[in-house]
C-alpha cells in the first residue's frame, strides 16, 4: 500500500508549484524550513491521497514522516489524525504517544496546525496536561508551536485556561511563528469570550511582541486596536 501511495504522490508532482511552495515555506539556508523538499501538490490533492490510503499502518506512517518530502509528511499526518478520530481508547493512546515520539518530523507550521489539535488536543482534553508545558519550554520551535495549537481544541470547548497559561509562558519567545500562533489562539479565545481575552491583554499587552498583539486584536474595532497598540497608554 505504501508503494502505491508514493507512486500516486510522484504522479502528481508539479515542479513549478514546488518552487513557489519552497519559497513560501522558507526552505532556504538559515530559514525555518531549511532543507524541506516540496513536490508541489496542493492540500486538496494530498487529502485525496490520504483518504485513499486511510488505513495505512503506523509503520508506514512512520516511514512517510521520516521522508524529506514535505507532502509525504503532510499526508502521513492527515491519515494519522483520521485514524485517531475513529480509534478506540487504547489505539488513541498509542497514536498520541506515536505523535509525541515523532515531533522532530512535524517540522513546519502547516504540519503542526493540521495535526496538533486533532490528536494531542483531543487526547489531552480531559487528561493531565503536563506534556504541553514540557513542549512549550522546548528549544525546538515546532514543539512550542505544537503546544500552542494543542490548546485550540480546548478553547473550542470553552476551556481557556491552558491557552492563556501557554500564551503567558511565550510572551518572551523570540520567533515570529510563535508570536503569530499565540496571537491567533488569543484571538480565538476572544471570539468565544471577549472579556477573558481582554483581561489577559490588559495585564500583558505592554510587553507582548507586536505581531502577537496584532493577531490577538485583529477583530477589535479601530478605537480599541489603537489603544492596545499604543503601548505607552496607561
């Protein structure tokens, strides 16, 4: 089955799109996606492939995750998230552990964003969340982003505490991709409970990275955005 999947992906290669995607996902030397290789498949194309091979074995998913080809890893994570959704509790636990063992291969923002909440978010919704706080302190940017995006599932269920705690721990993070993810999650809190988001902002907005703050207040009216962006305001 794995060989057929690889053949299908190869058949869909688009060199022109691959060049564009390599630039978009910052694969140049010293950039966050350095060394990542793209075949140029669209996300809808990858979802079709993933659906076709939805019963792939974990061993084969592992092989895909270890691939230098970005689309292989994305398809692997789409399949893994679907397997998790349909699994019993025993297999869900196995998949969550598998995911955590393979975070070094979940190494670009799209890979994190489509998988973390669907697997770890679901799994740790009503479980001990200490792993999230281990990830948020990681030196690996992608593990920190996984920690942030895992909380998306919590806040969708109106459980905001962990999103806010993680955001507070990341106020001094230096990476733009973490600022964007954290601001995005704060904005999502505000969609559901503006008062809770603003309580956090009023405490922290003066020291928040500007990108994080801008993402967090994106849906505020102009007057309120100006207030928060004027960091010297009382």
